[in-house]
C-alpha cells in the first residue's frame, strides 16, 4: 500500500474513533464515579514544609533510606541532598557545584550514595558524609549521554539509569563506562514514554515506571521484555502517571501520582492493596496524599516512606499498618474533574480562554466575555487516537470566531486542532454550544508511529516535545521544544520555516525553553528556565537582550514557568517555586511583584501559566490551588474560577 493510501485509510478509521471519543468525553468525568474505597492510613511520622533552612524543602523529588533510622531526600528546588532522621530531624545537607535538580538515589555496596541530576544531566556519587567522589554524564542522545535522567539503581554492581528524555534505560560499570541500553519512545512493549523510575529485585528483574504510558514494565537483567501491567484509570491496579517504584520484601510499591495514592503488587503484577487519598482541604496530611512523587522502604522493612513534592513533605508509614485502612466518605478528585482539576498553560483573547490540563489529558475552553470565564467544553481525554491526548501542554487560539484552537499533544509528539460547536440560535450568535465540539486535524512528524492526518514535511526537522506556542503578527507560529532546547517557526498550516536555539548557556541558546510570548513589535520573549533568565529576540530570531539569574530576590528566578505581555509591552513572569508574579518593563527592568504562598485571593501555590486577555486582565493558572485567578495589570485581584463550589474558592 502506498504511503498516501495508507495515510488515507488511517484518516478514515481514526477520525471515526476520534468523533466517538470526543463526543463521549465532552462533559464526562475521566474516571468512574462508582469507585469508593477506604484507604487512609495514619503515618508513623510526618515532617517538612516549604523553605530553605535544613529540615525544610522546596519541591523535594525523591528519597532513599540511609539505614533503618535515617533518610536522604533530594531537595530539588534547593539543589541539595538532605539527610534526616526517620522522624524528620536534620542531620546535614550536601551538594556539588553545577548540580541542578537532583532526583533519584541509590546506595552502593561501599555505602556511597549515587544520584542523578535531572537539570544538569549527570550522575554523581557522594560519600556518606556528603563529599563528592565523582560525576559523569552530559546532555545528549548518544550512548553514555543523558536527557533529564530521573532515577538510578544497582544491578550486579553496575549502574542502571532511567534516561527519561531519551526514553531508555542505560547501563554503566561502577566506574561510569557505558555498557548497554534498551528502550525507545513508543507505546509498544519494551518502549517508553517518560520512564521516571526503576527498581531491581533479588532475582535481577528490572521494574520500570513507564509514567507516560501509565504502566509498569518488567524486564530481565539483560533488558529483555518480560511483562507489563496497568493502564490509564483509577480502579485498583490501574494508574494515572505511576512515577516511582520500589521493591522490598517481595513486594513492588508504586507511587501513583495523579491518583494520589500508593499501590502494592507482587512482582508478577498482582494487585495486593492501596492506601492514600486526595486531601479534601488544602495541604492536609495525616495519611492524605497529594501527588506522591517518590516511595522508598527501609532496609528492615519496618517503614515505607513517601515524598510529596507538591506539599514539600514526607510521610513515613509503618509497614504493618498499610492494609489497616479506615473509612472515608469524601469525593474522589476525579469526581470534580468535570469542572476543573488544575492546569499548566493558558491562552486568552477577548471572547475565548483555554487552559491545558495534563492530569486529565484535556484542554478546557471557556467563554471569556463575562467577569468570570464560563466553561464551554472539555476536549480530549487520555489516549493515542485522534481527539485524545497525552499530557497536553501549549495552546494556540487560531480562530476565536469559529472556536478553533491547537493543542500541543506533547506525550504523543504531535499537534491537534479542535473546534467548539457554534450556537445555531441567531440571538446567540458568536457563542458556542455547551459540552459540544470536535476534533479537526492533527499535525506531526512522518516518523511517528501514531497516525496523523497531516504529516509535516519529512525533509524538515521535527519536535520531540511540542509545548508552548505563540503567533507572530504575520500569522507565523512559534513552538517551543523544551526537550531539544529549540524554537520552531511555521507558516500558517504548519509548513516548516526554520528552527533556532540549541542547548547551552550562551546568548541565543536555551536550557528548557518553557514558554513564549510576542510583543507588539514582534519581539519574542522566552522563558529559559534552567538558565534562570528571560531571553529576547527580534522577529528574525536575532538575540537582543536578556535578564535574570538564579535566586529569589526581585528580578531573579528559582523556577520561572509562564510569560505574558501586557500594556506598554510590560512583561509578566510566573515563578512556581516562589509563588509569585514578577512584572518587568520590556527591557527587563523590575517593576513589581505580587503573590505569596497561600490559598487566599492573590495568594498562590505553584503558579504556572499566565496570559493577558483581550480586556487587559492578567490570568494566572494557580496550579496547586486547582484554580485560575484574574488580576489587573497592577496586581489587584479581580476574580477566581476553578472547581470550588464558590467562585473564589480553591478546589480541594
């Protein structure tokens, strides 16, 4: 069959599937409502909150038991490792120059600590007292190089690395010499989408948390596929982003991130029990679990500990109590998801506003004409067929009058266009039918194993992680690719024009370009996240200026995420680590900031996406509070919307 005929046959088949999926998903919960399970267990110890002092955390990402009485915690936002007693008393901290975003850890037979640093793409080894012994690894896609490594394990004295951005597992000698690798990007057995964690059992079997594919994969010690289990969902044995695995005492523990729970299996994948429950009120602990990011067991099997990056805390559970759960009768989080769960990016105009929601793999489209946006429809839902998405990221409203927008379907490495359904009532002209809409087209590279309606030019380079988008005044489209540290430019219709950037610290280079905005004169502003700066380019991608550095003072950034342009080309930037918005002149002069950690009006918990709408209002996605807030351009609070029953309430 010719490529054209093959493509056409897939278009017909997948388009039909997409129409069914889109129609059935609009307005429906992404999870079954009938699932009620008692699963709250009181922890033995609970410690940690937000801060920079020892014993406090800023986005902790992983933990490891040092012994039966102490733990190491990767305090990622503070770029350090902390050692604490099992009940949270500080025992010291260590770091290394240039180490950025430490993640998974493992102990060696000589009691040193191996860890991977996601931001600096390397492996480091420290003595028990925190003295750096050695380090290896650089950014790249060749053997021995890394792209956002997230975990490490020891197998027969060799080092195994979950090389997340490259969708593979790599093996090295204890001296850091490359041995072998297995895996690639995909949805088939033995392929990965964001392998975030790995563990090794006593027989040498390897278990990988294939987070983007919502499954656990099991391999032999030489990397041969053995079996897989899981799938997207909330029932026992299913997952919503399994992010961390741990083997202990013949059991496999899984931190099930978006289901806000922990699950236990035998090593053949048989579900045994689960515990944890989304908190009904902000920041509640005591067995409530909010985005568990790492799980570890003590050597003697007495404790199982969980890190919650979202809450900057650790909960330590007694092993014997894990199946002694108590009844709770509050709503599960997915019963709220028809309204709003949380979002990452926002784009807004005079009449429409759109927010991407990676948790529910969907995009929310709002009518933005009133004081508070009103939901029109939820588009997407988890999956690989047309109309479904995996971790949607960037959004571009392409035709407000027709209700059309494009979403970066980053997990599927493609772009998809959707449209709301116009209201047929002449008296409601310009509005759209609630809970109605359709998939229109998809765009992506011809090498993708996911079938597309419009293949991009196979002679042109293509993206690996399509993300934030923006329009130039002539209609050309800019697209950030954080994985390859580049910006792509397309003509309308996504005909490739050029790409620019590349990983580095020099002017015109990037390290995770996360968001993009265009000023009235077509100057291009980019959040260069891991370089802690904003870079500005002219219409032809020539570097003009930059500002920012690492830090929490005015004009500095810890975790810059979103960017928007307001009146007089003033620039607004969110910082999810410091919970504030900073306002700059177009030349980068600091003007003011607002926001602090909290749940009140004008307070934030990890603010992410930001936009200035057609009425001049600043819209901020208040990620951790499950809502969005609206301000004037001076930072005065105007309104909030989200899943709370009241308009201005956060939605726990």
